[in-house]
C-alpha cells in the first residue's frame, strides 16, 4: 500500500507540475491574442493542454490572465546556461514570474548537485533551435449517438514516410508506432500545419534546443550528471532541461 501511495503521490505531483507549466505557457502565448484561430502559438499550446487533460477552467483562466482580461503575474520565458561534469553543457528553459527567485533556485540546484552556472552564451552556441513534432496516430472523426468524437488509430509507417518526406523537414524517425519529425525553426509552424491537414494526430509539437555534438559520460561523472538532472527537474519553474550528453 505504501508503494502504491508513493507512486500515486509522485504521479499527482508530476501531473500538477505539468498543469502549472502548460498554464504558464498559455499565459505567455495569450499575450498575442486570446483567439487561437488568430494566434498560432496559442493554438499550439492549447493542443498540448488538451493532450495532457488540463481542466477547461484552468485553460480559460490562463488565457484571461495572459490576454490581460484577468489580473495575474506576468510570465517570462528565461533560459539559463550551466556546466555539468567533463564537458557536459546544459540549457535550462524556465517559465517564471520572478526571475531573481528562479535564477537563484537554478544556481543553488546546480551547485548542490555538482554543476555550476555559466555565463550567457557560454554553452548556448553548442545548441540550435529546431522544431520537433511527434505523431502518435491518424485522426478520425466518428459519430456516436449524434455527437462527433475524435478517434486515434495507428498510422501506416510507409505511407507516413512518403507523405512527410514531401514536406520541408530535416529528419524523420519512426519507432514503435511513434513518428518524430524534426524541422528548422523557421519551417516549424508551416510543417506542423501541413501534418495536421494530412489528418495525423500530433501529441507534441514545440521548439527545442538540440545539441550539435554529444559527449559521453561514465562512472562518477554520469552519477553527478544524473543528480544534476534530478535537481533541475525538481524546480517548479523549469519547463525543459536540454543537454549534450549521450544517454
């Protein structure tokens, strides 16, 4: 029972953190307009919110705060840079309403785990921003008792590859019924829209930092790196941790 309770508590905490981060992302995106039809960034985040099952009232409140229709703290996206063991580089993307608090929190987490903060630009040159689009099936609209419902079915890998390779992409990988499409930052929105028009279901779509080259760690260095990852990901303001370590 204790094990089950611990797992449930861990899941609840993880779900709460995901809700919080996506809510902050909605607020940032809604600064450019509360109508997703006129705001592609907001539409993209709302798709992610629906995928993760964010409650409707949480979504609506975040939109109202971001668009200025409801009082709330201003959210900012801030990227911090850091060093891990043996040449490992870290980019830590955060979403926060208090940069002083978050900066100190990230610095403390790094130092306690065995890493250190880096100056702006010290490691960012090792990464480039790319669009990553994850496809987990085909989308169908089915009728059920007078209602239209979305149904997700497995895709045909060969057919998907033929269609996706016609688009302006940089890479495509397919494994265990999941396809990951990589694009340039500039082509990301267009390719994402084209994939949706082909009726593929997108479970995740965002701009990520991808390392140009990777380093390998082992032994004590790997242990320290894993401690750093755990410490950083425990911070409620951290959206994503990027690194150049081959795992």
